[in-house]
C-alpha cells in the first residue's frame, strides 16, 4: 500500500504545474464534497445517502478543479515573476 502512495506522489511530481493543481483540487474537492453529502444523506434519509454523496461530490469536484486552475495560474505567475526578477540586467 505504501509503495503505491509513493508511486502516486512521484507520478504527480512529473505532471505540469497546472495539471498538479487542478488534479489536487478535483480530488480534494470531490472527497470533501462526497463526505459532506454522505453525512447529510445519512441524516436526511439513510437508504439514499450514496446518491446525496454523489450530488454534493460531483459539483464540489468541479469547484475544486476551478479553484486548482486559479491556484495553478497564480503559482505559474509567481514563478515567472521570480525567474524574471532573478535574471541580471
């Protein structure tokens, strides 16, 4: 199990900057939204709790992807500014 986690980390580091940020946003948003949907679904009507998890998980994953895209754009701009500031005139 631990070797697959390490392999996933190595694979993520090999991706371009935007893909890393968007992927992280999609996964974290989807997991958080799915867990929140499951909790809400269990309190409202337990037999359909899995559908509530999907109803909140998918939009949360989309929102996480958009947030990751914005974060990746900011990070790319910061890196570009740092590189241009570090170059001698």
